[in-house]
C-alpha cells in the first residue's frame, strides 16, 4: 500500500472517530512509516495516535522518529508511558536518545528507566564517540560450550529477546571470554543432544569496543554479517552490533563525506528544513572564506602577467575554459580516489601505482582535449600559435589536475584525515592557480612577451 493511501486512511479514521478500527489499523503499519504519517496529521492528533499503539509498537515507532520529534513527544507523555518506552527499546537506542536530548529531558528519561538499564546506559556512555562501544547493544544470547541444543533453546526462550538480536548466539566461558558463535539455523538442524562446542564456529569475526565505527561498517560489508560481537581489552564479550545500526552509520558517514566534498562543515545530523538559516550559513561560510581567499592568489598571478595581457588581450578569453577543464579533471580523479579509499580498493601503499596510472590517463585526456580545442581555435581565430599555446597548456593542466586529484586525498588518508576534505572545491582552487600560471608562462615564452 502506498504511503499516501495509508495517511489518507489514518486521517479518515480519526475524523470519523473510529478508534477501535484505527488501533487495529495502526498495528499493521510498518514502524518506519510512522514519521511520515505523524508529519501529516494535526499536532493534537499525534499523541492520540501514539497512545493507541501497543507498548512494543510504541517503542518501535519512537526509535524511528527524529530527535526533535522524540523530544516533543516526551514532553506530552506521562512518566508511566516513558517507562514503557524505555523498557522496550534496545540499550543502544536508549543511549542515542540520551546523547541527543537536553539535560532536563534526560533527567526525566533516566528517572523512568529501570536501575539495571540505567547502569548499562551509563557504561555505554563512557565509550568515546563514534566507536564500536557506543554503537553496540548489550542485549544478546550467550551460551556455554558444554550445553546441549535442548538446553540452548531453553536459554533463548528465557531471554525472550527481540528479532534483531536472536539470530546469532555467542558461546562464552564463565569469565565471558568469547569462544565461538552458533546461528539459529545450526541449532534447528542439530540433534537435541548435540553439544554446543561441537556445532559452534570458532572462527568469529569480532571488533574491539574502541574500534572506529566506520571500520566496523567495512567489516559488515566484507564478511556479510548480520551482527558482529564486541569484546573489551581482555577479549570478554560485552555487546553486539547489528546490521541496522551499521546501515545508520553508513548513511551518516556518506552524508558527512558529501558535505565535506561540497566544502560544507558537517552538521549534527539535522534535516535540511529543521536546520536554522544561521546554522546553515555557519556550516558553509568558513570553507567559502578559505576558498575565496585562496582564489585571490589566482588574481595575483593574472595581475603579474598584465604586460602579456596588454600585448595579446585574446589570451584572457581562454582562462575560464582552462580553469574549468582543470577543475573538472581534478574533481573526476579525486572522486574516484576517495571512492577507492572508502571501498578499500585502494590504500596509501598504492600511491605510486595510482600516480602512474593518473599520469597516463592525464596525457591521453589532455592530448584529446588539446587537439579538439586547437582545431576550434584555428577555425575561429586563424592563429596556429595561440592554438599551440592553449593546446600545450591544456595537456599540462589536465596532467597536473589528475595528479593533484590522486595525491591530495591519499596524502590526507596518510595523515589520518578524511580524504573527502581534499575534494572538488579545494582541488579546483589549487588547479585554477596552477593552470593560469602554466598558461601565461607558455604564452610569454612562445610570443616572447
């Protein structure tokens, strides 16, 4: 069913006051669709819809809302309703909620959280930002190696965990050292008397609590996992990271890279419309100032060749084309290199191979562009000498741009910086200056001016 149809049905049920039918209808809607539904109903109807949901459904819907909507909803909910939410949501989602809420809201949330859960939340909050420790959930199935399959099913039943954490069971020692993993399929196909140690997989993909979250997501991609166990410095199992949390991180990191590549300071994850005008301006203006001041160098270069321009004013007509071509070439290469680094197709060890490849690509592309442009200049201006100057400049500019687009992101990676900061705007600014410098030096040599 289309989302528009769902919204229309919910609105009609509310208007006709068919509360019983509305409650049943809401339970069958996917939790991920509720943010869009709540955006399209009147504010006074939001809390009514939310209160019609079952405890489990209400918790699922709450997690799907953005932080502003969560805060607004908390202000409407009673203490018992908040308690129901906090009892139902995963601990990693609870930590995310607390990290984003103002202090007065956090106090109310914690006051309505079970002491045992409060302790877990406080432990998770101690981990550094953007690490596996902050991403993990502490809700998982753990088994002992000497259990048989029948005993393992009893443990799973007692735990009564939700679907995202039940597919893999982790085998640990008494002191919680990770020994192996058993998935539900193995348990279902094994004999009831089989021992866990005989069917577990000891080759476990795991991460440390301090592992960077971006590296964790790469492991999900590499090993096709639905969950990865998280161990502390003593190799004790402390939590797991599930695929849905990994996908959230991938989205955040991708958005951050896009913002950096567009010369925008990454924001706090707020949506475009909910971010204020001044915050948008602040996120953009710093880089724009840097790039504007950098572009002034190009102006200085042009000013130093004033005599050449006075002698041959036609030279000025080719500056925009040379600068744009150089910037475009640099952007193409930097995009491919940044993608290669992000996908682990390239590493800083490959820098010389990449430089050699881009040098050859630059030569080929430069010659083709040079020939095409020289033909145009000869036809339009009937001046072979100018065609030669522009053609040589194009080849040099394209090669320089390709090399810079390759070297700068890899250099940033080597310095433990995000390669995305060496993207289009910065490379374009540098290439602009160099292309003008090369152009006028070749022109002054060719025309002896």
